[in-house]
């Protein structure tokens, strides 16, 4: 009977959240990254996965995403220098828990707005946009966060943190009204002038925006689409973006 109840509770926990979230108010230096985890996911729900390294990702961040010890990932993949993990490298993550969001919050007075974009493409990821933006002469991907749509090997609703956010440098997503310097750029993969935001993308967007606006004290009136910024001439994030649903879902 006890075994039966355990299985029921474990199943309920897994189904309640395929992608959990964790917020870090300060970046944890690699030298003091946790070396041991108290498991929150039963072993029967863990399995080996492959993770493709995105721009700005570190071994510490990847370990947090899958609740696996960083040393385990390092040893299994024969990584000799944890500071030198190439973008696009495929890493084996043994015994990975369901992937969770890892959002680092940096104390700062510069962030006054949140600007929402769409990629206007059917597929994409931080790595894809990084390559495209480098070809434009930019310093890599121009957004602070990417919310994936299940293409390019990324999970639907996965939040990718880019190097611009990690380094807290200006964006390259909205030059109108000086938003690159004071607006946090979030890009959802997809073209929302002809298709819909996926339910998981919307869930992740609401979570991310609520997290950011609370920490940086950004009022709702300063949460804008790219096309709503003064001086911008674009319909981004798409004429079909569900603004009413989005704003109603914010806490």
C-alpha cells in the first residue's frame, strides 16, 4: 500500500510540471557551484539526455537545469576546462531530471522596461540567432532571453538566457527610444502575424515577465511589444499576439 501511494504521488508531481523554475538572485561563481543535490525527482523519472550548449551557458548553469552534479557532467563528457565549452557541443547529461528554468537576477538600476519580440521565423534558438546576428556585425544574439517553440532541439517553452543578460550589457533588439540600454529584450520563437503563441511559450513568458518586473520594479505600463515602443516601425511581436490573455495572466 505504501509503495502504491508513493507511485501515485510521484506521478502527480511529474505531471504537474514538465518544466519547473528556479530563480537565482545573484550569479553563483563557478568555484562555489553546488557539488551535491538533494533530489526532488524520483529516480524512475530521470533519464539520460543530450544537451546542446547554447551561447553563454556554463557547466554550472547546465547542471542547475537538470539537477545533476557539475562534476558528473564534466567527467562523463571528459571536459578538461569548464571555462571553455564550445557553443553547439552536445553533452550527455546522465540521470537528468526534467529540465527547469534557471533565471539569474542581477542588482541593477538600468532596467526600466520589458520589450517583447517575436522572431518572425518558424524555427529558431539562441544558437541560431547568435549566428545570424554575428553575420550582421553584432556582438552575438541581440536579445536577453529567448523562449523556444520546440524547434532546433529545444523544448517548447524553454527559456534560454543569452550572454547579453549574463554580462548585463546593452541589447541589440530595439534601438527606438533608447530601449537597447534600458529595456530587457525577450524574443519568442515564431511568427505571430500568422500563427499562435504556444501554451507553454505563454506560460514561460508570464513566469519570466513576472519574475523580472517584480525584481526590477517595472510597472505594467512599461511592458511593451517592440511595435508599441515610441518611434518603432514594426508590427513585432505580430498582429496576432494575444495581448489580452498575456496581461490578464500577469500576477
